[in-house]
C-alpha cells in the first residue's frame, strides 16, 4: 500500500496501518526521514540561490528544520503514548502519517515568497489527525491532541528559526 494513499484516502490508509507488521520506527526511518527532507532540501536551494544566504547559514537552517521536524514527531508520540496509555510505536506510526501532508506541503519552500502556502499541508494534517484520533478511540482527548499538534508545530517553527538565526552558531560555523 502506497504511503501517498494517506493523502488521498486517509481513512482507509490509517485504518490499515495498525494492522500491518511494520513498526513505528520503520515508518519513522523509511517515511519520516525521507519526506522530512523535502522542506530542508528545497529551502537550501531557495535560500542560497534566491535569497542570497551564505552556504553555511542555509545549511544551518536546513539541518535545524530537518532535525526539529523529526524531534517533534518523537516528542508528540512520546507524550501521547504516556498520556493515553497507547503503545509508543503505534502512535509513532500514526504521527508520521499525520506529518506527511506537512512535509509534502513543503514543496513551496522551493520559492520563498510562496513559502506561506506550505501551511496548506499543515491544515490538511488536521484532517488526517482527526481521522486517526477516531481510529485510536481517542475522541475524548481530541482537543488536547489537536492542541498538542498545533503547539508543537508552532514551537518547532519558532525554535528552528531561533536556532538557525543564532549569531553564535554562525560564528562557530565560520570557524569550522
């Protein structure tokens, strides 16, 4: 079953991911590590060639956003598994699928003036999240889960920007 089916038919796809034998870490390493590269790679290109960032600054930004995206998936999965009592790997598998629209939406990072449109993927991820909440029988915690998704997304963006624009890190990179 194609992972892109999660975008087209998320109800059907999410219903099937819990019955397959693949672990949450499989989803994280195969799909998460791959799809999360879309934004950073395209940002690297656009920051250097369109925005005239230095190579070091663009690499720092791209690496920061990549690792922060992946860390956000792990943090969400850990918090929800602890608070709901569900298996961490089950939540990890689910949340990687929730983030695929976010990562695919990052294709707009190829042209910085259109970057705001990458939020369309984030908005669609709420639909996928809602379907998964129902599949996992977590409707009673839906407000918390949706809030956690939103808060982690905003924190991810803010922290990524703060880290990537930190003058101390730029000085360290120049020394390397």
